[in-house]
C-alpha cells in the first residue's frame, strides 16, 4: 500500500474550511439551485474495489484517479491502494495526462483483488458574467490546439461543422456562440433512459441520423464538438457524482454506492472569462428524471437548472480527467472513447465496464467531516 500521498497532503486538507452551510448544521431544506464558490470547500473520499473475474493468463485492470488540479474548484489530496496484484503502479495517458492505477495479475489460481481510495476537495463553480477580464485571456498554444482539434468521435467537419455554423450564424462574440450552442442542445436533444452507461459520444452519427438522444457522454460531447467546429476551445470532463445535491434535485446527485453514478460535464474557453463550466446534459436529465418526471422545459425546476448550468456547476462530483479517444497503457484491447469507469481485460478480451456486477467492482463515496 502507498500511503505517502495521503500524508503529504494533510496540511492542505486541514486548511480547507468546511462550507458555512455545513458548519451551521443547516437542514436539508432545498434553497434555489444556485451553485456558488462562497459555499466553501468540501472534502470527500472515493473507494473503488475491484475483484475481476478470474481467468487463465494475465488479468489487467485500470482504475481512473483524480487527475485535474484546479485551484478554484478541485484539489486532489492523494491516493492509496492495496491488493494482491503482481504489479500496481500509477500510469498516465501521454496526451491528456489522465491518471490511472494499473494492476496486473499473472499468478495462476490467484483470485484478483484491488482497492483504491482517493481523497479530494471540491468547491462549487460559478462564473460572474458581469465581471469579464480586463484583458483578453488566451490558452497556451499547445492547449489551444488540443482542445480545438478533431478526434475520431469528435469530428469538426462535415455535418458537425455545418450544424455549428447554422446555430451560430451571424454571431461574432465567443460568449454568444457558446450560449447559442448550449441553448440549441437543451432545446433539440433529449435524455434516453435506455442508453447504456453514459453513452459513447458518437456525435457525427447522432447528427446524421437525427437521433439527438443519449446520456451525458452523448449530449455534452455534442456540445464540445459543435463548439470546436466554430473555433471555440472546449473539452469534456469525465467523473462521477459523490454526494446528493444540496439544492434538493434528486436527479443531480448520488451518495453511498456510486458504482453507476458516472457523469461527464463540459467546459468552453471564452476570451473574457477563461474556462467556463457548462452542462446541457444535466438540464435534460432534470427534464426526464426530476420528480414527478417528464417535466416541461418551462417547469420552474428546469428553468432554474437551465439558467445556472451555463456557467456554474454544483461540485458534488469527482473530476477524473479530460481525456478523449485514448489507449490504456499496456492494454491489448481497443481504444476507449473516455476513461470514466474502471477497466479490465484478460486473454479472453475486455471486461464490460458498464456491468459492475459482472466485472465485479464497486465504487463508494463519503464526505469527510
């Protein structure tokens, strides 16, 4: 077990004050949906336990770790792990820097076991659009290229480009373009409860078939692809929900066993505000799932979420990475669209990461007091 990462971050953890609402022991009465950094920092612990199906030959597993370190809203506080694997080490995707714990079992007859615990601190995000930067902001050239480039699942030509140009036609300001794409996604897509996992994010197929349905990896990837197609740097952020929403939205949180609570979000870079959080997919989740279900777009709950989710995130959520179309280090299997679920494989092939019971993994979360 590697405990050093926890210990070296203890001073930072101690410096993160509990939010005012937690200190006051506020009841669970839901205020308006209004994420704000003033709510303060919260600390969490997420534990992934993996017991891959025993198989002949080598068995491998990859567990995503918190990879982002954003001073204003997300701070990783370290990882520890234990298990009976012959190899256990941290690996990183060379393009996006996505971190993962790699484990490998080679001994015949060994029942694979692995447990990974990550601690992290989060704070709500909310952009004040009334206070733009005094001078235009710019990404470093390498990041500009990375977050405007096309990938296999995020093409920026053809129907993607044509759709983006149609949505933003006549608009010059990058904020206006970003908002127009957000509103178009909310108005024209819908959440499909039968989609497995979070979807794939195959945005060209979505547009060509005019089937604009899916889950977060579909709808938010569509936002990212359309934004890139008109020159706006944008990226998906892949993670998992770790706590219930303190604003009373049943559909926008999950605590305890979070094995099926994965959720990706999106960001767009604007010259007057830097990286701006957006989440049109969660607006459509509110429409479908918020009690009593199948709400109208003009329902007050939907309107409140729609207003806030361009520019704000409630951070009851662990951000793993921004990697897209990546290969797992040491894997014999195919490329992944994203790394948001534990992954595993044997000589017989890749395990089904969307089936925790069949793969045999659980993810649990708790808030640290």
